């Protein structure tokens, strides 16, 4: 049993780190688009307004210094660029990515914080699957049945999600700060700022969103596991009928896992279902960690969702869904594909070692 748990944890950790690193630019786009607030006006109009305002101000105050004029001009330029980013977030990820590439120095901003994200993903997946496997084995031992229903799977998944949050949410908070920081400060500087300004509680901004977000991986892996059971059961029946009851140990190992293409496609479908159901809470969590990060009075999650809906309708709730779906779907698909393949290799090694030990014991008994 410990070997099986180790197989789940190792394969999930490697799969999570690989998928997070490979698709990290989409993660940056997703986070920054989610963090953008509604613009006050069209960016073209804002530019004209700023220029007009600046001209009127200069004409009315002949005593203002050149330093003040330059300061006002810089402020206006920053506000105009900010509005351009906000409008680009509503247009789609290609517009936002083009703006980032043009104004922030090319490719580098798309990989800011990739190391922290990889650590977070590996830790999260390892702890989640360790807890989920532990709870699942406990459920089987208590009920005496290996057939876990959909509701039970969801409950076990939610419990597993909450077990890793004390460790992974602070890493997630730092990663979000890196991705949305316009001053390009490093992870340790931002970590120190969060700790000095908010204390330990600053690392847990947005945790209230997890009352719903805990369902996201639970839904994803429940959909995955339930459909996987059907696929594997159908495969066993077909192979048993074709082989006439004869089965090798290699077939047994293979029957317990999906093929690479099967795991990839099933992981995509499971992630789409989970993301669409929980996305408004995911965006609210990111905004609490970034846009409202330093606000003295923070809105509650329901208030933020209501505000987003009143300002932008359904699209306001799902702003940034493009890169989230693209990244999330391929991340889940890659993670599950790598996890299944590594799991097969680890189980084959474990089964091979157990077989060798049995043969050694038998040889000694002769």
C-alpha cells in the first residue's frame, strides 16, 4: 500500500511540475487578465482627455514648473497605458499578449515567477494526491467496498484540496504578486513586503474563495476517475473475452492505466467541466490577491462577483477565461498523461520487485 501511495504522489508531482512549466506564459496571461478592473473610458478617448486636460492646466497656470508638467505627463501616460491593458483584457488574450510584448521587453515577462509556479504546482499535486489516496484508502477500509460513488469522490476531493492549502496558498499568493507586479521586484522582495504589511494573514488572501474553489479539483478528478473506471472496465471485459481468460502480469498493469491519448483527452474534458463551474470564484480570488491586495476594506467574494456581473454581465464574470481554459485544459491533459505513464512505470517496478522477492522466497524454501 505505501508503494501505491508513493506511485501516485511521485507521478502527480512530476506531471504537475512539467505541465506548469510548459504552459507558464498562459498562466501569466490568465492571472493578469483576471486582475484587470473595468476601465473608466476608451483608451483613445483617455489619451485625448489627458492631452486636453494637460493643455488647459498649463494655460491656466503659467507659474507651474517644468518638473510638474513632466510629472503630469508621465502620470497621464501611465494611466493611458493602464487603460489600454484593461481594454485589451476584455478583447482577448492575443491583444493582451501583444501589449505585454510591446511595452514590457519581449518574452521575459511571460516567464516571471516560473520557478515559484513550478514549485507550487509540484507541491500542490503531490500533497493533493497523497491526501486523496489516503482518504480513498480509508474510505475503502471503512466501507469494505472499492466502488466509490460520485458524491463520495467529491467529498474526498474537497477534503484533499483543503489539506494542501496551508502550504500552497502562500506560494500561490507570492506567484500572483510576481505576475502582477509592475516594478519587476523579485520573489523575496515581494514575500518580505507581504509579510511586513499584512503578517502571516497576507499569505492567505482569497482563502474564502476556496469554499467553492475546493470543488474545482474535486470535480475535475471525480469526472476523470469515474470515466476512467468505465473505460478500464470495458477494456477488461473485451480483453478477457478475446484472451479466453488468460492474462499476463503485463496486461494486468496496463489494464490499471489509460493510454497517453486517452488520458490526454479525458484530462481535457474533466478540466473544462471543472473550470466553467468555478471560474467566477477563481477570478475573485486573484483580484483579492492583486487588485484589492492593499485595500483597507476588502469586499467579500459574493460582493465581488455581484459587482463583476453588474459591470460586465456574464462576460464580466468570465473575463480571462480564454487563457485559463487554454492553459488549464492542456495543463490538466499533460499532467494526467505524464502521471499515467509514470504511474505505469513505477507500478511495473514495484510489481517486478515483489515478483522477484516471491521467487527468492520460493527458491529458499526448496
